[in-house]
C-alpha cells in the first residue's frame, strides 16, 4: 500500500516509490527503489528520520510528504 | 579569520601543482589538511564545517605542492554555494586528489569517489573513520576496494594521525607516475569528456555493488555511545536530553566562568592593577596623564579589568563546552529535534547550528550560513545572529553585570533577547522574498572527541580570539580612557543626553556605552559596571547593548559576504531597534511602577 514517508509508521522498512525532483535527495542516496527504514517522526510539523544502509538522514516535513513509499516485509 | 588563510581569490584555481582533498561532508578532510600543512583548520562533527577552501604548502618527496581543503560534497552536481566550490576545483586541472572515504558509511563515499575518478585525475584514497567502522562491527576488504576502484587506499584515523605517512608516500608514487606521461587534459574548460558523463543513478548502482562485496558486517551489539546517539535522536527522550545538555552547558559556562573569574582572574587582575598604581604614583606626572593611565577608566586599569577579568573567563569556558558539542555530533541531532520550532519561525532546523555558533562569535556564524541553500535563509539567520544573539564576550560581560545583582535579572534580559529572536525571524521571513528549503540533514555518528584534537581546537580558538579581539578591545579601552578621563565624555554626554537620559533613563555618562559598543559588543556593557545603576537602568542598559550594533568585525564580514547595503541595513536596524525598544521598556516599566 502506498503511503507518504511522512505518514508511514515508524520502525518499519519501506521501498521508495516516488521522490520529488530535489538534487540533494539523490546525491544523499534517496531515489526510486531504494530500501529505507523509517526511524522517528517528530510532532508539530517536525521532520522524519530514516536510516538508509549505514546512514541516518532527517528529512523535513514538506519533502517527506512528497516521498511515496511502500511497506516491505522484513 | 585572517589567520585561517581563508582565500576567496579566484586566482587559486589557476595555480599549478594543486593536490585536492575531496570527500563527502564530515569525514575529516580538514583534519588531514591540518596534519599535512600545519595550518589549523576548524573541524567538527557535522556536515559543513568547511564552507570555503583552504590552501597550504604540502611537501611530497621533496617537491612542494599546494594542498587544498575542498568543502565536502555529496555529489559533484553543486547544490549549495559550498558544493559549487568543489566542482570548480575539480575542473581546475589539479595534479592529484586525496579522496577521503567514510569507512562507517562506505557506499556514499564510493559513489562520490566514482564521480571523482571519472575526471581522470590520479586519486589516492584514505579510508577514514576506520575506528568508528570497527566499533560498529564492519570489516572492510581494503585490497578488494583498491582493485574495484583502481586506486591505492590507506586505512586511517585522522584525528590520531594514523596513516598520514603512508598517504604522503602513495601520493608521491602517483605523482611520479604522472611525471612520465603528460597530463591527459591540459585545459579542462574546453573538454566535455569528464565529470557528469553518467547519470547519478548509475553511480549509485555501481557503488552499491562494490559496497556489498567489500564490506562485511559482523553483527556487533551497538556500543553505549551508539545507543546514546540513537536515544538523542528520538523525540523521547531526545528532547529532554537535549534540553538537559543545553542547561548543563549553560551551567558550566556561567558557573565555572564565575568561579574562574572570582578565584583566579580577579585576584590576579587586582594584584596587577595595584602594582601599576604604585608604579605610576612614583612618577611626578600631570594629573590628567595619571588619570588616563590609571584613573577610574585608566588604560592600565580597565584593560585588565575588562578584558582579562570580565571577558576571558567566559570565553575560555564557552570554547571548552562548545568544542565538545561540535565534535561529538550532538548539534545536528538538536537541529532535527528542534526543526519544528525553527520552521514556525520561518527557518529550518539546520540553521540552529549556525545560530548556536553565533553565541561564540557572529563572524563564523555568518560565514557558516553559506551552507544554506537559499539566499533568504542566509539573510534570516544572519539577521537573527546580528540582532538577538549575544557573542560570548558580551554574554560574559552581561553575566558579570547582572548576576552579581540578581540571577533573575539575567534571566529577564535573556528572555527579552529570546523574544527579539522570535520577532526578528518572523519579521524577516515575512519581508524577504524567496523561500527556505526544508531540512535535509545527514546525522553523523556520535563520537567521543579525541582528546588531542579537542584541546588543539580549544587552544586555537582562544588564541584566535586573542589575536582578533585584542586589537579592537584595546582601541576601545584607549578610547574609553581618553573620553572619560579628559572630560571629552562630558561633551559627548551633553549631546546624547536627550537619548541616553531622557529616553532610556540611563545616567548621561552611559553615552560611553553607545560609543564603545560600535567597536565591540562587550564594550557597551563594561562601562555600565562602574555606574551604580538602579535595577531598571541595569535592565534597560543590558537590553540596549544586547540589541545594539554587532561590532566592527561583523560589519566587515557582512559587507564581504553580502552587499554593503545589507551591512548598512543591519547596522541601522540594530541601532534603531535597540534604542527604540530600550526606551519603550523604560517608559512602560516606569508607568507600571507609577501605578502601584
């Protein structure tokens, strides 16, 4: 089921389906078909944090709401 | 920043024999640079400490080369001002590249290395942070990595100088090889052959493959430090921990700073000043000269009392604490935790790092805003720092002025500062055109700062403070002595009296604060200490000096980083708002007092 990264549940593993065209995202390693784990979300319009391989990355709400993901069975 | 050899000159792109240090952000490139050139460059544990390049001499095999510390990039596609610099350098026909890998996150480094390798320049690799990788249970097959990438790679721990001599040796070998054949591209600007020939996805694909073959993860339990790093990133207990860390840091700076002042520096200063008093009383000199030298505002009195006893204890403590925060990797976690608040103020969490830098000094904070991706963000953060963030010298002076009176007074002034902070960021983000990009930040591993690197950084910072602040502080002291002890101040006070006394309700001689404050921030606070102010006067005086012009060095850096127009706007804005708000507070509080 498709979800935005922002609304996705914490602690689960997702495959990225769609990423907005932001250069920084692809240089940091977030693009279509990459597997990520959503770690934390922060209330009141805060960002989400994910882990991607060995990297930990935080992404602001506006961008995270534009990234579409799909849950992968761990 | 003069001692940093911060070079802004485009000519540097043209010099020969350049060896570039390249790599992703926050892998320790600057630590290598400092080690090879003996020029100390600031390094911390978060992305974007180096926002401009540094040049230094580097000897390899008896040959002299220019080593250049290039800001870190995630890719060679230039998404910020700092990244654009890196791309420029790759296109400037360098002799060789020292590429620094992050052993704890190899995939991203391999991807960037592949991009760099496509330029056809000889590359030597340093597999840095190998200690962190080991702590996390990663085994890296270095010889396989060398083979896959076709470049020599040395395992290093830069902060401990492990692997330095091997790197120099390998670079020597590579340079020797070039000696035989001519450089492939004599002029990069005309060549379309290298760089960006492949899609970024292809690079990632290949990096993933190599990474899978080279790295073996032996599932090791996460260390205490890693666990703490994760806890600090979770909303709970992260926010609580972050607030505790801030409070403890403040407590150390204020508490230990006061202790250092009271126990060591003040007695020492009193001893010295008494010595000079005795010395000068031996000479039969005109009274006015005697006063200028050792009177109430005498040069030999206030230069010690103000600089050594008032400012130094807090500068020392602040640098001790802040260097630790920087090197540990705590700051980027705070950027994530408080992103929601910062967003409501019109900026994003990442700006918090630069704003916190501003509590040390506004100059590096303003330079640091180069990591911002939009001009609007740069201007908002710069305004916040200039209007509402006191530098540590000024904070020190304010602590001395206010906390001796009452701790609540100190809190009241800082609360006023926080209110101005909120106002400035909301107003500037409304007025300025453009947008602020949302946060995207890589969170580094939490590290225990290496003792040697930490203390070196601390000493460099304090030395830098002395070198850069000493001159302006002494000028302010001379000016104070001349004005106050020759009677010139009375004239100036007369002119400024309607503002200083009528509007702000301060004694006329507080005009001295406004005059000295132009030179340095703490110098607008120091004269107030001698004046026996009432509680209200103290509060108003402190608020005015907090908001007042952010010193000459800041004006210089504003004019350099932006346009003179921005610098003038900030100077006029701060002066007007300081006097306006100070006066309003004065009259409102007087009015409230008159009712009760």
